[in-house]
C-alpha cells in the first residue's frame, strides 16, 4: 500500500481568522510532529506538493464555462477587498 502526504509551506500564508478552529500554527506543529515520528519518511509514503489549479481545471470540475469561473473568482476577490479583515491586513494591523 502507498500513502501520499500532501504538504506545502504555503500554509503560512493563510489565516482563517481568530474565531476559526483551524489555527495555522497547528498545521506547522502537526507536520513537525509527523516528521519527528518519522511518518513523512516512511518507505511506502510519498510527500507531494500541491499545484495551483488552472482556470480550465476549475471550470471543468464545476462544469462551468471558464469566463463564468473567472467572474466568480473576481467577485470573491472584490468581496474580500471590501472585508474589514482584509483592510486590516493590508494596513498591517
């Protein structure tokens, strides 16, 4: 049996906010604990790095035309830009 562990240091870029139960520090601690116990170096385990999805892959998965996916992404980005958490982050608060 083969096991794949998906890991990237990009987790450091994310923060779901103080009320979210998934704290980013926990991800780092969990990974280091797995390394300390040798779980990331097991003979039948492989560590994979995730790749960003292309617009075409997202569109195929959602069964939408690429221009509609692009519109969804942009509207989500606009909502994020208007959010108070984003504004605080940009100002370095």
